[in-house]
C-alpha cells in the first residue's frame, strides 16, 4: 500500500514465496494422478512396476517438505511485513496526532483515540498478514488450476470461473449493510474504551464517590448494545452465506458430474480423473475460506476508513513537526512584549453570540506581572492559550516580541514561553525526565540549581534515587505540593522570558502553598508574567489587573487603582473574609479563594 512503500523487499519476498508454494502445491495432484495410473496398471496386469510407486512416494515427500519450507519462509516474510506495517502505521498515526491542533483534542476522548488506533491498525495488519500468508498463495494456485483444467475440459474451467464472480456478487449484496452495523459497534467500543481509560486514570475519584457500580453498568451497557447489533449482523451474514454456499454447491455438482461422466466415457484415465478431482478440491478450498476473508476484508475497510479519517484532519499551521526550517527569528527588545489588537475568538469560528472573547486590546510590557480576573468560563484561560497559539484568533492580531503569532513558527514562539499549570501535568518516569521535558540533556548541576530555586531539592534529596526516582503515572507517588514544585522547577529549567501561570497554589494546603509560592517568586523574577488568578493574595502583588466581563476587558489597572473603582476587583475585596454563603458562592463564581 502507498503508506508503506519502503516494505517493497518484503512484498517481493512474499510474491516469490507464494509462487513457489503454489508451484509445489500443484505438483502433488500430478504425482498422485500418475501414481494412480500405475496402481491401476499393476492391479489390472497391464504392466507397471511397484518400484515406481516407491519413487512416487519419495517425490511426494520431497514436494511436501519443500512446500512446508517455502510456506514458512513466505510466512516469515508475511509476519515481518505485518509487524513493520503496524510500526509504520502506528508511528504515522502518532505523528499525525502530534500535528493536530488543540481544538481536535477538545472534541475527542483520550481513550477513544487510543481505541481507534488499536482497532484500526489491528484490522489492517491482520488483513495484510492473512493476505500474505494465505490469500495471495491461494489465488495464484487457483489461477494455475483454471489453466490446467481448461487443458482437460474447457467446461470445467468455465464452471470454476463462474464460482467467483457469483460469490463476489452475493457478497456485495451483504457488505454495505454489514459495514453499517460494524461502524455502529465500533462507536460503542470507542465510547466504552474512552470511558475505561478515564476511569482507570481517575480511580481515586471513582472510589471516593462510590461510583464503581455506575461506571460498570455504563461500560457493560455499551457492550450489550454491541451484542444486540451482532445478533442482527451475524444472522444477516450467515443467512446470506447460506445462499452463497448453496449457489457454489450447485456449481460444484456440475463440475463433479462432468469429471465422472468424461472419465467413464474414457476421455481420460483414472489417474487424470483423480488429478482433476484434486485440482477441483484446490479450487474449492478458497471458496470455503472466502467468508472468513471477506469478513476480514470488511473489518479492514472499516478500520482503514477510521484511520484515514484521522489522517485527513487538518494540521495545526506551522506545527512543530512539519514547519519548514526558517532563519532565526529576530525578536524585538522593545515594549510591548505581548500585544492584543482588536482580538475576537470563538471555538466554533462563529461571530456575535458565539464569541468567547471580543474586542481585546491589551499591551503588556517587559517584566510586568499581570493578573487576569473574571467569572469562571469568562475567557481567562482562552486568552493565554491564544498567546501560545493553541488556538488561532478569529479576528485581530496577537504579537509577541513584535512578531505576529499567526506568522511566527510555532516552535520559535513556544520556546519563548514557560507554563506552570494549575494541575501539575507530570508524566510517568523519573524526576529527571520530567524536569528535562523543556530542556533535554540538562546536567545534574543545572537540575540541582532549578530544583533548589523551586524549593523542590529538599524533598528530592530525601528520595532513594534522587533525580532518578520513578514517580508513577502523572506523578501519583508524590504529594500535590511536591508535584507543583517539580512543575515550577521544569519551567525554571526552560528559562523562557515569558511566563504563563495558571496559579499553582490554589488547591494546596498552607504549608505546601508556601513552599510552591517561594518557588514561583524565583520563577517570576525578571520575567513577563501572566497569571490566571485564583487567590486574592496573588492578585494584590501584581503590577496590573485585567478584569474580564462577558468576554470583554472590563478594567485594567493596578490593585490600588481598581480597589477604588467599584468594579470586579473591588467587589472581590468587599467579599473577602465574608462568612455569608451568598458571598462565598460569588467568590467561587470568580474562581477566587481568599
């Protein structure tokens, strides 16, 4: 196939192997036919030598051994092709996923993406492996059988030729409806697989809310639906298969009748009759296997459609894997470092009511600490995501260091930005691997300096293997404060001039918060920092506050200035320390804790 042209040496080996396997398979009926004539001659007293029979047996042994050897050699090539094709398709799928924009992942379940990969590639590679190891040699043998039988009787070849278009036509009547059911089943498998991955990844939440039974019921419901669909699908398939096989049985009745009558009439010897019966059996074998091959082929068709649907998604512009090499970007040293000019944004590229952000005009200078405050869902996180070009602005322009983020290569842009998320977002592996994520190959000395500044070295030094300690999936072996300090250390090691901080202390206890906050102060030193604020204590220490209301900038000013305007920040200050349930609910609406 076009996606794996580099496998042509294996394809060639499979083709040659199939030809030789077919050749040895076709020799056997001829030898048995001649041996049959010899036995008849000896039994009837018309001559023949019993020693010839021994030689026929030896020849059959040699042919059988050669066939076994060649079958396994061709099978070896087929297995190699299947595994290498799986590696190629999986690598290209992952390569594609890494090129897709963030918007794609907002609409897909992680487990569904993984389930689709496993099912699609398995169906494709299973089909090709069967094709190489079984189907292809059989087809070659079948073509040879048709040629040989035509030499003895054109009517035999004609009947055998009729078999296959008849079977294909009857199968075509089945396929379209079968594939609809298969697609519906795959949708259920994907949803169930996606939920499975989510539940396993958040098992502590499931257990703490005693949701095990509910999750199991939902999971089993999807598989129950696939069982219902399979009943209809399988009943339809086997009903049609009965008619297919019945039609073939009628054709073979005609084939055997011709062989028996012509042999009885003396048109050819008993040995020739045995030869033709064996050749006919060889022609019939692929027909009896064709239901399995068609089933496998249809699964491969459905799987390949899903695979290539993902491969056909539009890439993120200037993505890190596909962007053409360019000259080094000349960032300007002048202010503003970040500028929004009449920026609108909608997740669905809508206008008017569909806009999440509207008419954003904002300038942020070098070294400033700017906090964004607004109601939950008001566009704070979206605003900083636009700077990193995780989403393209619908209208307007965003500039970083004087360069439009639309035009600058994504790699160059994101190297200028460090991020500390509210969730620590660590990977399985070691502390070293997580800290080096933004700067591969960092030395132990550099790791130590970053960890010390992030206030993380105190706990790393106590671990049995230090930087090489395994931390488990998403850092599950570490406490919340330890994970956040590692996130800060990772950003410190990257040493980017712009920092985006989805405040990392909002969910920590007082002791852990102090440790992380000390690391954040080190991290923010000398950097242009954008903070999605979750604590009033953080807001009070910034240079400017930007308040958002209904997707628009409401106010911009210092904490002291905004405390007197009666706006959102002044309201938050007034609510601070209140014991009223209504006031606490109002604070939560702004994602703010006192």
